[in-house]
C-alpha cells in the first residue's frame, strides 16, 4: 500500500532533483542537437551519457523485477517499463513539429520549464502556450488531426509493441550492449574526466540526469502505478488539468485524491522542476525577473504552442521520447526522436544559419 | 592587461533575451569587429553566459573573460578578436 506522504514526497523530490540538475548543468537537448550543426558535441555527449545510464539502468530494473507497481488489489507486483505504441504518422509528424517548436521557443520541454525558475517571463508564457497547444490537440479543434495521425498503429505480431530488439529478433541486452558501446565510445572522446572550470562538468550532468531517469522509472511505478519515467508533455497537461478542473484525468490507480483534487504522480514532479531550478539558481545568484523584447516574447509563446501540438501528436517531448522513451528501446521513441532532430535542424537553418549568411552578403 | 580593463569597441546588450539569441547576437557582433577589438556582452541567460558563448569563443580562437555581476544576476563577457 502506497502512503500519501511518500506519494507526495517522492514526486516532489524527483522534480526538485531534476530541476536542480538541469539548471546547474545548463542541460538542454535543444542545444545538444543544434550544436551538432556547428561541430560542437559537448552537450550531445552529455545527452548520450544520460541515455546510456538510463537505458542500462531502466532495463536492469525491469529484468530484476524491481519495478514494483500496484496490482490494483492492495498488493504490489513487478511491472514492465512503459513503452509507447508505434504510431508512425503521429511519431513522424509530431516529432518534426515539436523539433521546430523548440527552436522557436528557445528551449525544449524540460528547458522551458526549468528556466521558469530562473525568472524569465518568456518561459512562463511558453509553458502556458505549451499546455494550450497540448489541450487544443488532445481535446480541442485539432483533435480530428490528432485522431487521424494515431489511427494507424503498427504492431509486431499480434499486438506486441515494437522495440528495437523484438523487431530484429535478438536478446534485449545484445541491442543495449551495442548501443551503449557506440555511444560510450563517442562520449569518451570528449574527455569526460576533465574537471569543469566552474559548475558541473557535462559528464557529471549526463550521469545525474541518467540516474534521475532511472529513479523516476522506479518511483513512477511504485507510487504512480506505471513505470512511465521522466516525461514532460503528459505531466504538464495533468498538472494544469488538476489545477483547473481538480482532476488530472489519468486512469484510476495512477492518481491520488487530496482535498478534492485528483492528481497524478507525474503532475507533482513536473510542478517541482522549476522550484528545483529556482533553488539552484538562487544559490548561484542567477535568478532575476527579466523579460525579452516584445517580438521575441511573441515568438517564444508561439514556439511553446507549436511544441504543445507536436508533443501531443508525437506522444512526447525531448525527455519523454529522447531520453526516457529511447532508453526503453521502443521503436516509437527512436522514430520520434529522429524527427525531433530533423525538425530542430530545419528550424535552426531558417532561424540561425540563413540569417547569418544573408548578413555576409 | 586584463580584457575587462581595456575599453571595448562595442557593448552588446542581450539582457532578457532567450536562448540562443545571446549567442547569435554575439556571433554577429564579433564578425563585424576588426582584429584586436573587444566586444563587451551583457547577458543574463545562465546557459548562454557560462556555456554556449565561452565555447563559441574558445572554438573561434578568441580570448574571453567573464565577470559575474552577482547583485544584478548577470554576466559581463569580454571577447577579444586576435
């Protein structure tokens, strides 16, 4: 039986740790992908290290039977990692739209949230717009488009969710070993043991984010009823729904009712992310209320809206897919992640590379 | 002499701007500077001030000095074109 206090504590604690680590490490998957175009792989290495840690850790927890979750009858039972169904059109289109959105918004799903804690008003608007985009797509006028994109589901065999290993037909750990070896080889080329001049080195950040991702898999199963791990799209939606309508609208067994409000475990953790970032920033004396010029504010808000549409259609953001989903080896997340990268590069070209070229002329 | 004590050829104000504009504006300004000139950047986006702008300067072979102005929650970044 899960106690109310531990439900609250674990959610808040993981959110605080995540926000703190993101702020300290300046971790940003948006810039990890973007900087590849400028031949800088530092942030990409931090991201890949996080993926390796999350992938090995999460699958180990799964195979050891450590992902205990409620059996719905008062007892606990070992569960599996939550792997998203493969909806090719949704993963491709949604991922691409989301990838473009993060460049416009100046931050990814986790980026806009933790930077709220640093005090920039633009990101507060981006988070609201992100939620707006999600709701418009899931419940509003874009619902027909959303329903259409997720109507075609691809299974392996009868109704097994496709993963990298069951598609190839090999043992899961062979795939993990190969992927981890390739990623680590690349990570090690970046001198991971060199101490940072100040703050957290990129390798420490990657390691921390990876460990938090594994912890989140465990806690979301134990307290939240399902090993969904770290994500931002669903949780942001559930948080705002709980605030606005007193109900996160998640399946029974994945939420807690307190003072008339029914909220999911994930909505708690997402609430704590900006607080963790604020605490970290406050200690570094980096928190300041600030606001960009009006045109930039509009662009960021529009970007947040686009991100929300893309994330809802594609089934997740850069954390839900690119970190958590990728580490479960679900095909859906690998495809969505590839298109998030392509969307990111497309928008970087139009917003950052082309303007620089035009200036030279 | 430390870069921060020399007089900058230009001061670039990126206060309040979101990622990646501080970096983008810095790049644009640096391209216009002549050899030996210094750009002073005011920046309050932590990731840009401590991560992306220093890395850009290092890769471009520019010398860089950062002064964190803690009571204002911002950084003064001095970049010199060799």
